[in-house]
């Protein structure tokens, strides 16, 4: 696992573009989101570009969202999510790709576990 050279990802508090929030798939098949204002910390690349592990989903991701297959990465980090009105720290995984324009597309967030 490689710690990413990017800074923490901040989930904003306003309706502007910087406040983009992500749907997070829960184990029961439902979705939640990050708590506004939270930081996703401890970001690490666990597969794909920037890692020595193969990303098995790269072909599907490239076909669905675009970009070169070899540019996709699977990431992991910790953030605070809204769990039925309770704010809980959680470990999440997602896929991302950076484009030449500087835009980073992050998709398919999935909750892996809650921290007590």
C-alpha cells in the first residue's frame, strides 16, 4: 500500500463545486454520504496506477467512465459518514483517475468497515 502524495480530500459545506459529496455503498446495499466538512485522511493507493498491485476493474472503469485503463487507481482512506443520523468514522475504498486537465474523477465509494 502506498500513501498517496495528495493532501487530504475535504468534503465541503456549501452547494458549490468544492462541496461535492459522494454516495457510499453500505454492506446492506443502501447508500450514505460523508458528513459535510469531513476530511478523508490516510489516503493510500492500494491497486492500479501508483501501486505494484494489478487493478482488476480497470477495463470496466475505462469503458464506463473514460480515461486510459492504466491510469485508474483503487484508493482507500478514512472519513466520517452519516449512519442513520449518527456520525461514525469509517474506512472506505474508491476508484479514481486523474486527467491531464488536473480534474480527478472519483467513483464507486464503498464502506469497508466502521471504527468503534
